């Protein structure tokens, strides 16, 4: 499953080193009595703040785990305290209500805490993290991944309980507990990233953004190529425009071919030289016929033919292919009209 990668992300050497350092500090604090309480609070604060930074990083599509820095332990970062306050308030309400209603509230709090952490991690707003509608939207958006998060939360809680009762070294107990917490937060961030479309979330890095950047770069290069091609068209050397257009179209495929064919004809239609426009049209139509995009070729051919009836929008071989396609697809009268025009 794709989420396994996110679960295991804290196994990165830099994160393991951080976990080891925090475990050492917590062990020292545990053996220092009351004097170790400030160190324990500071260390736990660092751990929780890093957990949210890790969640943010994973949700943004950044594969490399972040390295703990001064900025991450900024005292203005209050999301861990917000999350603790939200959990304490929920369980406090459950205890105050008591009975079966209180148990139901406690169960709801447990079920909603991961979603609350997700909302808090993405928005940084305690108000949004308390908003039932926001929590429901996140749970619905995460879909089956939320069930995985809940199952992981239960498994991690049981593992934490096992660590507490098993006779293991204290430093190992602290290190394992810290790693499990980071793994859970990484899982939440990973679920947000994997379900980004359903959540309406736009991370910094994603295949969609990469494709968007690639498309912008491709359109920039197309525009540059057409600017360069316009030079020989403007100085009445139309033959020099064919090769660049042919190379470009041969590198295209799928929807890019259709979009670029339309863009080329639109740009060529603004040139002053009818001969250059005709060569551009013939080059485009020839490529579309070569890749058996006859319907699109016939549509673009007809558009050029209507805009400039005085030019030959297709070479004889491609024109014959278009006539045959028109006849096969039931446009017999149109095919006969093209044949009559070709015979003139």
C-alpha cells in the first residue's frame, strides 16, 4: 500500500538521529526528579513541534524528512498545545457528562482526533480544528485512508502500552514511543497528500503541479519556436518555416498534438504571407494524417479553407486522405465538393 512509505518515513537516518537525541534527553529528565521536569517539557515540546513540521512536509509532497531547526522549535508554534487542549477538552467533557453518553463522547473524540490533527496541521487554526464540519470534510475526503489512520492509531497505542509494561531499557522505551508518534503524524500527512484531490488541497509538490509546470514550459518553447518561424515568414522565405514546424509536431502526441496544431494555425493565420500560412497548414495537416487523426485534420483543414479559400491547406496526398475520410464518415456531399475544388 502506498501509505507504507509514509509510515516508514521516520526511519530516515536524520529522523532516527533526532529520535535518539530526544530519547537521551527524556531519559536524563526522568532520572533527575523534579529538576528534570523543565527538560522533559522542553524535549516533549520539541518532539510534538517536529511531529507537526513532519506532517506539513509530508502533506506538501516533500519526500525528504525535515531536519530539526531553531525555526521549528519556535515558541510561537502552538499547534501541539492546541491539539493537547482539544483532546483534553473532549475527554474532559466526556468525563463530566459520564455514563453511556460520556462514553459515546469519548469514542467520538478518539475517532475525530486524527482528523482534528490533520485540520490543525494544514490550517494551523484551532477554531477550524474544533469545527465539526471541517472535521467531517476531512474524514470524508480521506475516505478509506482515514480507517487506516484509525487502525494505525490503535496499533500504535497498543504498542505504546506494551513498551510501558515490558522490561526494556527506558531509553529504548522513549525512543520507540517518539518514533511511533512521528510515524503516525507522517501517516496523517501522507494520507492528506495521497487524497489531495478529494480534499481540495494543493501541495507544493505533486504530479499535477509538475505536469502544470511542464505544460507551461512546453507552451513557452512553442511560443518561442513560432516567434522564430515568423521571421522567415515575414521576409518572404516561407520554405524555412516547414522544418521547425515538422520537428515540433513530430515530438507531440495525444492532446498536446491537438492543442499545438490549433495554436500553430492560429498564429500562422495572423501572418501576412498567404504562402507561409499555406505551408504551415499543410505541415499540420500532413502530421495529423500521418498519425491517423483524420477527424481533427479534416476539422482544421475546413477551418483554414473557410478562412482562406485562396490557399491550398493540404497537399494532394493528404487532401485525398481527407476526402476518403469525409466519404467514409457519411459526408459524401462535402467529399464531392472537395474533389471538385481539387480538380479545378
